C-alpha cells in the first residue's frame, strides 16, 4: 500500500507539470489503477464489519489519492511562496486534516464502527 501511495504522489506531481491532455488522461488512468490496487489490498487484508457499521462515502484508495494530491500541493506552496506564507500554511493545514480523517477512518474500520464502500 505504501508503494501505491508514493506512486500516487509522484503522479500528482507529474500531473501538475503536464499540459498535454493525453498525458493527463494517462496519468489519471494510472492513478485509478493504483486506487483500485489499494482498495483490493484493503478488501483482502482488512475484515469488513457489516452489522451496525456505518458506510463511509469513499474508498480508502480514494482517501489516499486525495492525501497524495494535498501533499503535492503543500510542497508546491512551499516552493512558490516559502515556508512561512499563509498559502503554505493553508495547504499544510489541509493535509493535516486529511491525515487526521484517514487515521480516524482506519481506526473506525478496524474497530468495526465503519465500513468501506464495495468496488
């Protein structure tokens, strides 16, 4: 899963530099494959509790993809505006919120309080 998350971040970074629509579509297709790989791993490795567990709105792969995009955005903000800018702070704060949400989601899924959507 960590390799897929790292690859998603690399793809988001590359996507931000590409202007060719065909290459953007290729990158997005590969991102979709990696999200599916994460979701397949979760389905195989993490027991899903159905009784009383509320359904989360998106897959874990989609959450990891959003965190990868946010990480790229935060790093690009540092490069563009410096580490002390309000824009940089905004991006890093957003990333921290996503990480907190991811942590809560994983804890709730493992504890049987939440379940992930089926693919």
